[in-house]
C-alpha cells in the first residue's frame, strides 16, 4: 500500500461529484454508491484506506483480478506505441487478440469486435437475421442480454418493460427446477419439459420465421441457473431442425468463470455465434465481440456486414485481451476457477445453507454461484428487498464486496482468488448471515 497514497478528502470529493452522474438503472440522486479508490488482485480499498475482499468481480468481469501486472503493462506499452486506430485498418495487436480468442474455442472461424456485451448481442442478432433472411428471436424470460435496442428486447427480466422498441422478440421459460414453471420434480423432467415448451413456442410462432435462438449457457444476472444436462443440446437440435442460428451469450459466463473457457463447453454444444465481453480482458478497457462459425462467415464473404463501430478492435483493448488470455493460460487461471468451485466455494456455500435457513438453494459452478434467499424454505417465498439490502450492508461493514440481484447474493470472486481468501470470504458471509438472523 505504501506506493499508493489514499486520502479521505478524495472520497469526500468523489461523493460530492457523484451528483453529476446519472447511474445505470437508477433514479438520479437516489444512489449512495460504494466509493472505490484502488484495486489489486482480489482486494479493493476505499479512500480511507479500508480494505475489502471483492466477491463481486465488480459486474462479474474482473476474472483476472484488479491491476494484473501483465495486463497493465501491455496497455501502457500499447498506449505509447499506438493509442487508437481506425477500425478498417489492419493492426497486429487486433489480429493477435482475435487469434487468442479463437484459441479458446473449437470450430469457430472469426471475430467481430464491439465495444461491449450489449452491442455484441446486438450485432449477433443482426448477423443471424442477415444470414437467415428472417426476423424473430427466441430468448428466455429469465435472462439479461444488455441495454441496447434488440438486446434489451431479448432480455426477459423486468427491465425489458418500458424499453420494448424493437420488433420480432419472443420469449419462453428456460429450465429452473427450484422455481419450476413446469411442475417438474427432477432435473431430467425440468430439462425435457423446458425443451417441449420451447418447441411449442417455436411451432406456434412459425419456426420458419425465426432467425435465432439466443440464450445464456448459464444465465447470470437472472440467478446463475445451471441448465440440466441435455438442455443446450436440445436447443441445438431445435435450431438445426428449423434452420435457426444458435447464439450463445457468454458475456458473463465466458472466459473461465465457470471453470471452462466458455460455459457451453461443459455441455459439448456447438454454437453458431458466441457473444463475449467482460472476462475477455477483465474489463480493463471496454471491449466485446461476436465469435463466428464458418458457415455464418460465408454470408459475409458474399455481402458486407451492415454495421460497425469506431472503436471496434481498439488497440488498447486488443493488447489487454492478448495479455489477459496469455496470463490466464500461463497461470492456469481457468483451472483455478474449477478448483475453487469444486473444492472450496461449492462445499463451503452448501455448508452455509445447512446453518442458515434463509438460504433456500445454492447453485453454480466454478467461480459463479448464487444463494437464493427465502423467507420460508417450505414455500420458497423470496425474501423482501430490504433483507438483501441489510445483508449487503452487513457484508460491506465486514470488508466483503457482494453482488446482489433480486432476492439473491451472487458469489462471484475473481478467478485468481487464493484458497485462504476464498475461505475468509465464506467466513465473513457466515458471520453476516448470522447477524442478519431470521428474515
């Protein structure tokens, strides 16, 4: 800490200036955001010098942790060499970034770079529509795909309402046994019935009108919903049967988060398009993109893609991608995420559920977990938002930065977290849950 001087007055100034910022998904002036001064590894500090363990990875994106020296150095070196360049030019770092991304996934041929996850989804939908000559997109109600025009319409949660300005979007329920829409009593039943539901929605809407099926292999913001075995493969078969493009949204779950480079690799499913952002470079520089299968790429050998972005393949972002993927490979960070999930986080969170009745279900894999908090385990009634707010405050007071959504705490630390820090975080969570008491 000695080389980074922190000043309480800077925190006061940051809070004062916050009035000039309209925050995402918030009424202006209604927020009281946590003030962060600096980060390193799995830790954050506020301006008073107080230390926190980051169990949120911010918005589940700092997979390689904060201020990883190889990524920081790559950005600094690139900024001195070439800070920006037009997207139509050829640039070595951009090509290397595409090469590294393609090395993590089998069977895909090219990368279309964007500025982030939402516009990656936007462009994937556009590609599917151009490729098929169709319009409709099927996605899940329990999903989040971004805040741009088609992406927010593809999103299933409540934020879609009031934002529905794009056409051609149809939703269905994906599998979620704990809160099943299908009266299922087993994972097998849940998967089969969810597939039958998706099949009937396609048939009722006219499968020949669908350009794409768009799903998160593990829905993240919606609750970290690991699908039953065979569900994603069933969607693949539906897409093949009707000539529909299968888009897998890996913006949150990708780049090691679940213990594989991509979440869909757990299921062995073959995508046509994959969207990414967040973990590809831990968000050090804004970037996203679409990974494209050869048969989709062929369409754009015959005609130009109808879109582009000024900062697509930005050299600073490209340099950070190269450094991130190289570091993740050399340091076996994806394997570390798998170990943390199997040996520490999964068992530890299940042990917490045995001690705290407020935890209705624990689910996840790798460094991607959710605690479903309930007022009553029998009825599975979700806790009130005030309970989650209270638990969030208890955790912050104890030096633990949480990710909360609806009635849940998501446990999503950087993949570089050590075993001792993971256990320390679980101990803090245990203490905060005990202080919370009965909901």
